[in-house]
C-alpha cells in the first residue's frame, strides 16, 4: 500500500490531526479548564459586587466600585464566557473526529462508519514529509513514545537522527497492511525497509517482535484514553448505577455477617489489571448463572488469583450492565468457607448458620454467593461430622440462588470428583493458564499503575523478559501470578537501587540472582570458555570429536539466545562400548562450564527397570513421597543430567524422557510441573556397541545410520525417542595413541595426589608404553588402563614408601621392568 492510498485512509481524522498540530490535546484541555476557573471567578466577583451594592446602598464600597463600570464588568464576563464557549465547542468538534472508530460493548443508536486506520497511525502518517520517513516518525509524539518504550532516551534518538546518512524517502515507503492499519504495521515496514533503523534496534538486542509489541502497547493505551474521554457513550453512561435499583430486593443481613461484598473499587481495579484474559471462561460462567434452575458453577484452576479474578470481573460486568438480563442488579459476595467452619467449630452451629445464610441470600433475590476454598470447607466440615453438600442440596437445585464455588485441580480430583452431587448440581469450568500474549497485556496494564504509584518507567523488553523468565525459570507456579509476582520483585529492586527506567537487563539480573542460572549475555571469562569449549573439554576427553563439538555448539546456541527456550539446553545420546569416554565427557562438561562436577546429576538407569521405576522417579501420589528425579531437578535446575546405561531402564521411564527431551517439562506425582529446560541431558548407552566394535575390527568407517537401525530393529529404543535427541554421537574404540594420552592424564591425576605427600612420579614414555601394553583391551576401553595404574603403579609406590625407599621430597621413576615385576608377583602372564 503506497502513501497516496494511505492518505485516503486518514481523511476521517484530518480535522483532529490539524488541531493537534496547532496545539496538543493536553494543552487545550488545560486551557479550557483554566478558562472555566476564570469564568467562575469573574462570575462570583460580578455577582458578589451586585449583591453587596444592592444590600449596602449608594454609599457602600461595592456600589462605588460598581457605579459606572457595570458594562465593563459584564463585558469581561461575557468575553470570558465567550472564549470558554468557543474552546468548549472547539473541543467538542475535535472529539467528534478524534474519537471515531472506538470499539463499544453496548450498541449506539447512531452507527458511524469505522475508519480502517487507528488514530495513532493516522497521526504518524499525517506527519510524513518527502525527505526522510524515519525522521518524521521519530519526531511524532506517538513515534517517540514507541522508541521510549523500547528503552531509548530522547537524546539517543536525536543522536541517531543527526548521524543518519541514508534517509528513507516517502517514495520508497511501502505498507503491507491491507485490512486495518495499526501503529505496529508502520514501524514494521520501516524496520524492513530502513537498514539504519534496523541496525539501531539490533545493536540493543531488540527484534521486530519487540518493536511490534511496544507499538501495540502505545496504541492500546491511547485507545483506553479515548474510551474514557467519551463520557457520553453508552458504555460509560451504563456504568452509572440507578438510584433505586436495589430497593426491590431484601437486605441480606445474615449474608453480610459472614461474606464480603465485592465493592466498586475492588471490581474496577481487578478489571483494569486483567481485562484481556479469560473472556471465553467468563462467557461460560455468565451462561450458567443466567439459567432459571441449578444455575451453579464450579471453577477449577491451579493455585493463584485467576479464579477469584474472574469472579471480580463478573461483578464488574454486572455493575456496568454488560451482562444478560437475568444477571442485572445482582450483587456478588465472597464467602470464606474454611474460615466459616473454623470460626463456628460445632456441627449443629455450622449447619444452622449455613442454612440461615443460604436462606437469607435466596430470599433477597439479587445475591450470588462465591465460596472461596470450597474443597477445604467441605473437608473441614466432614471432620466435625457435618455434610454441607446435603445441607446445600435444596438451594443448589432451586431457582432462587446462584452459587459459584472455587476449587484447585488437586482438590477437585481428591475430594469433589468422588461426590456425585457435585456433577449433578454444578457445571464445571476448568481454567487454562494464560499464554504469553495474554500475560504480557496484563503486565502492561499493571505497569501503567506502577508507573503512577512508584514513579517508574517500564520498557517493553523488560515486560517481555518478565513473562519469558516466569515461564522458563518458575514452571511450578501458575501464570499470570508468577509473572505478576516477579514484576513486584523487580519494582522492589528498582526502588532499592533508586533507578526509574526498568530495562530488560534489570529483569535478567534479578532472575539470575534468584535461580543461579545465567540469563544475561555471556561476557569475560564465560565468553572465552564458550569460544574455546572444545579445547577445554579435550583436556579431559581424548578423541571423540563428534560428541565434543555437539555439546559445545549446543551451549553456545543457548547462551547466545538463539536456542529453543521450550526445550532443554541440549539432549544427546552417546553410543559406544564401555570405557571410551561417554561418562567422562559429561563430567568434563560439568566441571569446565557449569562450575564443578557438583552440578552433575547422575542417575544409574539400570536401577530403574522395574514396575515401580516411574514412581521412584516422579513420586507416589497416594503417599506423597517425592520422586528422585523431580527432587534433584528442583534442587539443581541448572547443570548436566547424566542418564547412565539408558537402555537398561523401563519402557515407561523411556516414555517419560521422551516428553522431557521434547518439552523440557514433566509433572510430578502431585501434578506440579518440574523444569528441565536449563539442563544439558546426556544419555549414555552400550546399545549398538557390538556393531561399532565390529566395524573397528574390520577397519571400516563408522556408519551412524547402521548403528541406529540396528538399535531400532532390536527394539531397544523407539525411533521417535532417538529422533527427539538433538544429536546421537558414536564413541569409537580407543586407539593406542588415544590410550597413551589417557594414560598420561591418569598419571597426572595420580601425581596431584602424590604431591600432597611431597612425592613426584616421573612420567616417562617408557612407563606410558608399558601401561598401554598391559592396560589395553579394545572391548573395555580405558577401564583396564585405570586398573593397571592402580595395581602396578600405585602399589609399587606404596611398597617403596613402606620400605622407606620413597620419602617426602623424593622423585619416583618406574620403568617397564618394574611393571613386569609386579605382574609376575600377581601371577599375571
């Protein structure tokens, strides 16, 4: 869409745009308010003088001041009123164009044609000249607000514009949007067509989705302001309650004794913070409550405020008359069930008061009771011998009362699902967690409130980082609660640091401090480790280049921010015979990159091959016993998960890890999510080692496909499980050259232990060659080498120490004859 076509779209807003160019809306509103105050003061002054003159007579001060000057005073009053009237009419004229195209809930009697462009977009397009579109956008008020929300200061934008060398002329500007032009469409087009602007954003780590998100936020805030300014619309007038609408109903004094009415202020605040989510669920709730009989609803959701928030939003819709006729004039009361039972304690008293409350609500005719902690109330009443469901039955089946009950998922399955009367009288609505987009909008609304109360300024990348961080690093909490909690912690940090601009890095720093998981850009020592990770790992792992390159590349992708955040850091299947370095690679990775080998979680999967294996890993629901895997991952969410002898585990366990590798998440015995997205998962297996060994024996090159096909044909692993791994690495048998290097590494480790006693072992080529000769077994890799060093080197040194031949400060030299001597003593030929 070219600019000439766009000019036609902005025509409905042109009068308002012209007035905005002359003077901003804010300045005109201030001027109108000041003129109003002046008109009131002049009116009071003139009227007061007239009254005082009439009362005081001819000799009074007022009469003297007014005498002969009445036309001037009245002329001044007429002038002020005329100017005020002109400004008022001008503002009304402005609003008739500025407020076009607003979405309304309650239909208007006069329906105007809706423009195909938002006002903010029209304002930006209306500011275009012919020389540089980017400069025009960034000098427009809405354009400035967008880049501010991205984290740029006004000074940075001025510097960018002054240094621009290649402008984007109007003739080169194209817009891809066809249905409705939004502010984000304009910025998206500029991002694609102007390399300088795109480079400016990318240099600050801002991508096109951040740009669109910031533009949508600015535009959404403007739409809210426009709706509030249209005070004469049916949506706003409908929110004004009638004077006598509640007079036809009863007082419900007993209900008020135990329950809390959701007042207008609480409704307004909750609706303002969460108006973007739960729309479908809210419609379902209204539909059930509007029925003539058995209009009761059970809302099931995870721990958190979403269930209660929906009730607040329902009350808000009732208050603004945006519900169907059967729900008009209803009052919603929150009834704390567990507190009610614990406060009364006695069975007879509980039952009597419950009947009184429900009878009072039913007779009033306009009350909806919402039971908070419904499951806990039922369970607590049963401990004193009371069956509250039976007590409530006549009211649940009647037509005089609507009841909302709130329950957690666990509470529903453990208590309510076993009671047939629940499904008989209640319609159940199961809530889903908010997605990222819904949560971002919630946080945007919350940010506006915090900006007013705390004096902060939130950037859009900071908002997005809070949501992404809550999803990735705190999976056992529910959205949007965990994101809102994290936002409050960010505010606390900013308050303590006395800074006002909330950026992405501020959020990442907080998350890193809370979890111990690196979230910010790698720098300094970490960057050097990432760039040289292969050589660092090869200091401990000899050969096996394929596996080393795979794990190093995976870590670099994740720490550079281009990995999949919804999967583990990396997942690898290491195939090969015993002793070729599979487990050592995992240990080396934990030590080199993740700090130390303590960050390694090692599970011997051969121990999990029975019927109870899955329960041992994720826990047992009946007993509440925690699982080994879920507990250890919660204790160490960042590091390496090593699954040794993976092929020996139970089939159900393999299915569990298929999910973990694919999603980076699994649920424990209580249904709580466990996060595995910050782990490097390495599974080792001897499966296919015979094929690898045979290929090496025959001098053939290793063929990965042949090995994998052999494993699948034997039914060891399913194809879908193997395909879930990021990489399958074959560990080839060790050559004599590799064994020599391994022998030196092992002898170096021995030397470190000996140095604590002041002894040094001379590592010679002769000693290494002798160990390779006696410690070489192609089928068992480096394991025989380790035994050879223990039996022939360590024991030789130990004997020399006991005989007094080796003392602190001594240097020990062993040769081939010494090794052969010990072999003869042990009867090894």
